[in-house]
């Protein structure tokens, strides 16, 4: 039986520290050069009935060169009330997702396959943005990188090219 050792088989990178989303924000940018797949896990505390738009983006490097919206729809899951359920519900594949306006704690997960980025033009980095909302809506997120190309005790950094 193979045992999962989380830090060795899954690279966890903070994308966005918890903060108010009144004006919208951009996460950190990471490189997917060493990952076979990436997940963006967003947690929201919706304290105001204003929706929050979440948009994964791609870039040519971790500085954000050439940043643009994904060209291909990606799998999305959400849990619109984490206080009453731990079930993620599969949503329609898309290039973005907007929460409902209910005052709940929520989770949204985007699955990003690096092969679907604009590789021909050098896009191998991702990040995401939140749309302008309300100061009572708090967002936080992490990147979860899987299928790492180099299995080792300390996987390579994803925040550098």
C-alpha cells in the first residue's frame, strides 16, 4: 500500500491571504512547469449579499507577462454552504464562476490542466482574480499542485519561473 505524504506529493501554495474583497483582488502567480495539474481552492465568507466573481487567468511568467483569461473551459465545483454540508457540487465547465448572493461560507474549486493553457505562446503560469464585491465578503485561496514531475522530499518552488 502506498501512503500519501502530503508535502511530498502535493505542492501547496498560498494564492491569496484572507481579506476583504470590496475592490476585487489578484492572487499570486505560480508556474505549472513542474505540475501535471493544478487546483485553485477558494474559500469565501460572504457577509454581504453581493456576488463574488472568480476568474482563473494565465500568464507567460510569474511576473504576469501577457496575462489573459483562460481560452478553455475548466471543471468547477462549489459548496455554497459549508456550515451545513461538506459536499462539493460539480458545476458547468467554464472560464469563470460567480457565487450566489446568499450569506454563507462557501468553497469553489477550479481544476486547471496545464495542457489547456496557451502553451504555443509560452503560457505556463496561472493566477486568479476576484471581481469587485463588498468589504464584508472575505476571500482566501490556495493552489494545490498535483502529479508533480519531480517526486522529492521538498518539491521545487512554484512561485519562481
